[in-house]
């Protein structure tokens, strides 16, 4: 039995094509990433970049939702949520950062090209970029953050990083020291949730990476996610066509985030599955307490391994629960509804908290080996923590939960 | 610059403090501000060469002469091996260094770790002090020691002296005339990777034996023929501590290089374990003190609805938890240090009782610190993992404090064994 199948997930809900995709991704990433990572470590040019291309362009994750007429695969019904989960946990197992980037790409596709809310005009404008086979499209978002310097307007307690105003047929965007959710160095397309001058309604505006007035700072060092080389941006009078505003409504924005959180949850599950495989190899062979007592047979360490497996299972079930909610709007509501969005936010936070605990425990069990780059575990530990921080402060998310469940109004 | 309260707001048991510890603490504070903090963001990439890491050590250990402190005064040392305030003073020093870089604090602490076996009452080995003091006192270059316990097949078992009694040690010391001949392979000791000048090696004189008399801790100057050190490993953090392999191939040293002698080596091994745990708490506290400073800057500078972030009740809850963790862990740490100092009150620090207490204090402290720092990183969102805020570095570094010294689970077993009188764990 494939050891990843040990962990429960609603296999019955997945289409054959999802299972096939997961299986081929599993093989691909094993050969192209997992088997090479000891040698290539987290090398961006040597390992991560070529594999991003393989995943997005050759396997075609970046074509998934777009209409066939525009070169996409038009796998754009809500059931695609399962596909996203199944694919990204496989990618996340190989490299959390790559899956995190793919999650961004897929979330943008979902926001524009879902069958139910297909934005034909936007698809026609942007699908070619994703479908022309020329290269991977690195998508990054410029979202509100908690505790912006100054007095920026806020969305659910977070301050907008980018301000927009409409002027003579264009949007003009400004923002200084803007921190993207990923890939500030490499992104081809930034999706900015902007405060709009003199208006209540924010706007979600796409900014091409080569837009004039957009400058990227130097790559900054960070804990993990080597695949996402990040840098702060300055937007100074960046001008984009009015049509680059994809939506103004909160529902659409929440929908984008719900899909992003699904992708990120699956990414984290992938990281945990990798940690499982690393610990398994270790626990099968490591002897403690003198001779003969294999690590996994020790009542204490065995129990901890059991607890880790429990955590991984729960995280996986939760991620697929979210997929199930997004896959079935008639039962649960639109992905952009407050209820589904809140659930998505709860799930991504819970999955990441569970991941943090499980991988901390895995490190404990592997002691120095867990801490050594050679054993590869520590990169998942760094990556998952980084993802958790980028998803945002748990404190503010809890306010969202309180808004939804208790009707809090002023938080 | 926003004026905020500094790190000295956190409680310490004032009645335990010593003038010397405080004085040296101040010196170290100045040293870290000038020599370490400005450069530490580059340390990760310097893990192999230590181009940035070695010069500040030269100043602290060599030029200020702190590497001498344990040796008797008549041998050019400061005589702290005879004091009953060594640990509290060390706690203060470790905290101050860890505030800048806990990897450096470890490398610093381990300079003294094996020397405890020969410099401290009641088991001063005068002849070895005379032998090795000049290495440390006669130079302004930094001199490093290491304590080599861990082996490829496992570290915890070797530290699990009470149960395994040295039976898993594979590094052998065979007597040949008036010399030991040492063969074996160690890995991970702090200050390896070519750093150490002197090591204490945990060996067996009779492989597989469960007789504590067969555990031998033998000093080996690193330039002896047959000693080979590999390059430093690449790790998640703690770049300022180099760890690598050491191979011993027919390494010869005089018989009297054995630290304390048959039976006593095993006995006083407990002492280095206690002190290692005590020091680990100081590393965790030092790190948290610096994160407190960073967090002060963050929550004062960042705003939320027009007010500093700290004025938001939800944020304040996280801040309070962090402050409460520092308060509690720091007091535990100083108490642990005091317990190790005042053996007249608490009993000898090498006994299973003190080992268990120190392990309990350490793993509790490390767990709390990690949890608290993890929450701070999360509060800082995308700035939490950003190297420029220094918090993530501390998070990566301090994870090791939880993992070393036999791992957390061995600690749990030793604690349970002592407090609940378990017999077969
Ligand atoms: C930065 C750094 C500095 C270090 N410094 C030193 C040093 O100065 N000197 C030195 O000798 N080593 C040093 N080490 C090595 C470290 O002390 C060991 O890694 C540690 O003791 C654990 O040993 P191990 O990695 O071999 O894990 P193992 O011994 O294989 O342990 C693996 C797991 O098993 C658990 N376990 C072990 N025994 C039991 C038991 N009886 N019951 C239940 N669970 C158990 C452990 O808790 C751990 O979770 C250092 C390591 C690092 C990374
Ligand atoms: C066994 C027992 C013995 C007691 N003994 C005594 C006694 O001897 N004398 C006496 O006077 N009382 C006593 N009390 C009462 C007890 O001290 C109060 O219940 C307590 O102070 C909380 O007050 P409250 O129940 O009115 O809750 P509230 O004051 O209504 O608080 C409710 C919640 O709001 C939170 N909260 C309050 N203020 C803030 C704020 N500014 N910011 C954020 N959160 C906030 C609180 O933490 C709490 O979670 C006793 C209670 C019990 C059960």
C-alpha cells in the first residue's frame, strides 16, 4: 500500500482524474524533487525553478480552470476543489514553497474562471498568459496586513497596503514598502486588494510584474519557503487599465481567499506527509535504550509517533472537508459567503497549527538529525512556520470567527 | 526612537546575584551590542567559516580573558571553580550572550563545560589544571573546548548513565603502558568542525560493560595525531556553534588525562548534564529577552486603527503571555542555577535527583519558550519569518535547546524516574 494512503481522506469524493493526477504528481515529484533534494537542497535555479515550470506548465496546473476555448482545461466546476487538494498535497510533500506558489496561481484561476462566476472578459484577457505554454506564471497577492505603519484604511482589522484611484481610463496604484504574500522578486502578476480613494468599496486589481512604476526591493532573507523569493515593492503611480480591476465586491474577494486557504491547507498537509515519511524511515531503524529496542517500539516515542500520525490525519481530513465545502455550494453556500469563508479561515489556521505541533514533535523525536539539513525535515519545519505567518495573525482570524459566531460588530 | 522599557524589567531573584556575575554581565552586554548584534544577521551564511563569528570571540574569550575563569587563581585563572556562585554568574553571562545569539552562547558555555570536571570542587584535578591552564591563560587568542558524548548510533543512550551505565558507548580507551589509546567516532559536539583545541571524550574502557567504572572521560588535545575533525554540519540554526564528526584513530594520551578516575567519571558526568540543562534555560531566556525588545519595537511602531498595535486588547493578550513566559522561565532558570551552586543546601549537583530537577526545569523552559516565540512570530505575520526582525533566527536557534542533551523524551524519563521512583524506564 502506498504509505500516503494510510492517512484518511474522502477518496470516494475524488474523481478518477483527480486520483490519476495525484498519482502522476507523486511519481514526478519523487523523481524530480524528493530524490534530488539531498544534493540540490533548496537551490532555486537548480531545483525549484525548473520544477515550478514542470508543475505549472508541463503538468498544466496553471491551465486547470481556464475555458478550453482559451487553451485551458476548463476543469472549473466546484468539484475542482478536490483536484486542488489532491494535487497540492503531493506538491507540498516535495516542496512546501512550490505548492504555496501553485496555490496562489490556482486561487486566482478559481476567482476568475469558476464555471458559476465565469468572468469572460477577464478570462479572455488573462487566460492566454497562463495557457500559452511559454512559462510558469508566478502569481502573488498584495493583501492587507495587520499593523501597517501609518493610518491606512482597514479591511477586517488589516490595513490595506495599496491605494488605488481611477483616473482617465486607468487605475493608478500607490504603495510603499508593500509586502507581497510571495515571490516579490519573481512574480509575473500581482493581485492587489486595494483601498480606493474616496470610496468605501475596495478593488481587486491585477498588476503585471513589469508595470512601470512598480519597483522591487532586494530579496530579503526569511525562515523558509525558498521557492518564494520575496522582496518588498514600491508602487508609485502604477497605471493599469480599468479592466484590470477584477472585482470590487467582498464576496469575490472572500472566494479568492477561500480557494487560497484550500490550497494552503493542502500544501501544509503535503509538508506533514513528507515529515511522516522522514520520521518513518528514522523510526524503523533507530535503536534507543541500548540494543534491540527500535525507536518506534518504545512506549513513549511510539506514542508520540502515534500522536503525530493522528495530527496528520486530522489535518488531512480538515483540508478535504474544506474541499468538500467548496465543492458543494448548494449545500454550504458560495465559497465567498461569510460562512464558508469563515470555515476556510478556521480550517487553514487549524491545519497550520496542527502542522506546527506535529512537525515540532517530529523534530523532537529525531533530535539532532531533525535539526540537520541533511535529513531534510527541518526545511518543512521552517516552511510550514513561514506559511503560517504569511496566512496571518491567529488573533485577527479569531476576530473573524467571533464576528461570525457571536455577531461581534466592533472588533 | 521610541523610548521603551528595557530587558531589565524581568524578575530575577536578587538575593542570588553576585557582584562578579553582574559586572561581567555588563561587560558582555556592551560587547554584544558592539561586536555581535550588528553582524548576527549574516551568521547563518557564515556557519562554515566563522569569519564573522570568531573575531568577537577573540575579544571576549581571549582579550577580556573570560576563558580563564574556571582555573585556580595561582594558575592564572579567576578561581570560579571554587566558588558557590559560578552557576548564577554563568546564567547571567549566558543570558546576555544568547540575547544576541544563542549559538554563540552555547559555543561559549561549552568552553567551560568539560573543564568543570577538573576545575570544580570537590573534584579538582590539580595536575590536569596545571596541564591545561596555560592553553587558556597564556594567550589572547580564543581557546575552545568540547565535550564529546554523542555517537552515530545515538546521543541519548550515552547520557542515560543511570540506566544504560555506559553500555552503549562505542568509543574505546585501551590502556597501553602509561597511555590511553582511543578509537571511535563522535558526532555533533559543540565546538567541533575544527573549532575545539581541547576535548573531553566520553569513552568506555570495556565495551558493553555496565560497570560505571568503565566509563572514562578523557581529555584529548585536538592536535594529537589520530584526531580528525570533519567540516561543520549545516543546520536549521545555531550557526555560531559548529558541530561535526570527530574520528579517533589510535589517539594516544597519558593515563592521567582521565578526568576524575574510575567510578568518578561516571558520577561527575551527572554534573555536566545538570549544568548543561541549567545553561540551556539561560539560552532560552536570553533569546526571549531579545525578542521582547524586538517586539516592543514592533508593537509600538506598527499601528492598528490609529493606535500602536500594543493598545489592541487581543494583541496585548499575546504580549502578556510572552512577558509572563519570560517572568516564569527566568525565575525557574535562576533557581536552577542557584540549586547547582548551593550544593550545601540542595545536595551535590551530579546526583540523579539534581539531574532530574535540572532536566525538568530545562524541558519545561524550552517548551514554553518555543511555544511563546511561535506565537510572537505569528502575531508579526509576514514580518515574523523575516530575518531583519531577528525573531525568526531566535526561533530557529532555540529549537535545539529542546532537542539536545538526550532529547526531550529522555528528560521526561529521568524526571519520572526520580519523582515517581520508576524502576524500569
Ligand atoms: C547545536 C548542537 C549542539 C550539540 N552539542 C553537543 C555536545 O556538546 N556534545 C555532544 O556530545 N553532543 C552534542 N549534541 C548532540 C545532542 O546532544 C544529541 O543530538 C542528543 O543528545 C540526542 O541524541 P541523538 O540525536 O543521537 O538522538 P537519539 O539519542 O537517537 O534520540 C532520538 C529520540 O529518542 C528519544 N529517546 C532517547 N532515549 C530515550 C529513552 N530512554 N526513552 C524514551 N525516549 C528516548 C530522544 O528523546 C529523542 O527524541 C549537539 C547537537 C546539536 C544540534
Ligand atoms: C469561588 C469563588 C470565590 C470568590 N471569591 C471572591 C471574593 O472573596 N471577593 C470578591 O469580591 N469576589 C470573589 N469572587 C468573584 C470573582 O473574583 C469574580 O468572579 C471575578 O473577579 C470576575 O468578575 P465577574 O465574574 O464579575 O466577571 P466580569 O468582570 O464580568 O468579567 C468577565 C470576563 O471579562 C473579562 N474582562 C474583564 N475586564 C476585561 C478587560 N478590561 N479587558 C478584557 N477582558 C476583560 C474577564 O477576564 C472575564 O473573562 C469569587 C468567585 C468565586 C467563583
